[in-house]
């Protein structure tokens, strides 16, 4: 029997709208010349990406739910939905979210999905709505939870709660919060670092609700200098279809141009800035400060990639 849990995203929509309006008004009343603020076309693209993701996510859910249901039917484990088990399952979902998020930054074919969320050079509450349309790359990271006895409907609830929590961290209008909160939870300060394109900030602060995973696994960086948002090589389009697919197109171009199967595999499964050894050896050195990580053909971060300077879209 499927647990009867609320649709937290649906219930949160009025709060999303209200908080976005409040943030917009705050920029009118108290402008900040240093803040990225709002842009009409950019905000419209973010909202359009969010609406589109609802449609595509509904399509992806059909095979994903079938897989999760099959795994759940095969596992001998079953965690009951009780007042004390739900927080534990939410904790487990947040742990696997961390690894999913981190994986989507360091493997190019996964980054092609996630790059959408980083493609805005603004950072406001509408940026939280800039969601990808190809989330079929996410589901494998949560199979262990299903195998441990978490019902697929409970996983969906926990994932939605995680998504709702992350809405409010997409803002420049909130500074640093009290140190105990900053130590444990993901906050606007931590997430600004995550969305920044400076070399020292790249591929950091992957946490969803909790920031403790980043502290535990060496990916945490505190906010010091003001972030510059966007990709290391930005895209010049507000077309939602191009925003959703530009890195896939870049991968296809790179694979067609590759001369060996090893290079083709690297272009797909390497980091977003992966280069063949010969090309990496002859590439110009990256500037010393600030360091800028490599970009893929479509732009973006590249943890562990070869130190090439930049590649054209």
C-alpha cells in the first residue's frame, strides 16, 4: 500500500510566488549595485525552464517509477512510515542527493543535465526554478535507498522536501546566518559559492538541506569574495530549448570530432573540461590567480579535468 504523503511542492507554490515578489520589491526599494539582481529575460527563462521540467519530469517518472517499484518488490526490507522513520529517510535522501549532485558536476554526460541550473548569470529566487528537462540521469543514485526498504512514494516525498528547502537559498538578499546554522545547514551563503564561477569556488558545496556532507567529504568552501555567477564560459541565449540541450549538442560535436574510441569515451564520461593527454600537454597554462577550471564545449565546471584554458562553444 502506497503511503499517503502530501505533495510538498504543490503546497509550497504560493510561498514561492510570495517570496519571489518580496525579493523583487526589495531590489526596488533597496537596490544593490554589486548584486546580480533580476533581469526580465533571464527570470522568464528560469520560470519557463521550471514549467517545462514539470512536463518532462512527468514523462521520465514512468520508467523510473517502474524500476523503483521492481527493486522495492524484490528487496526483503521495508521501512514503515512513522514519525521517527521519516526524518531518518529524509536524512538518507539528503546523503544520496549530495553524491548525485557531486556526480553531476564531475561527469560530463551528467553535467549536461545539471548545467541548466547553473546557466544563469543572475542569482535570485527564480534561479531556483531553472530546472533541467533531462533528469533521467538522477534516478540511479537513489536505488540503494529503495533496496534498503524506502518506499518509492516516500523517496518522492523526501526529494520534494529537499527541493522545496533549496528554494530559499537562491538569493543574495540574505547574508550569513548564525554560525551553528551555517555549520549544519545549506544556506544562501553556502549556495552562492556553489553557483559562483571563480576557480576557488568551483565544484564546492553540493549539499541539499545539510552542508555537513561537504564538510565530511572535503568539498566545503566558505564564502569570502563576492561570487560571480554563471558558467566559466557562459551561453548567450534565453531560448529554453537551447538552455536545456546546449551541452548535449556540445558533447555530440566533440564525439564526432574525436579520432579514437578512447577520446570519445572521455568526451562523454570524463569531466566537463576533459582533454586527450596530447591536447592537455600542449594547451596553454591556466592563469595563476584566480584559478579557472576547465570548461566543456558548452561551458561549466570541471573538477579533476585537465588544465586547459578554455574551449569555444
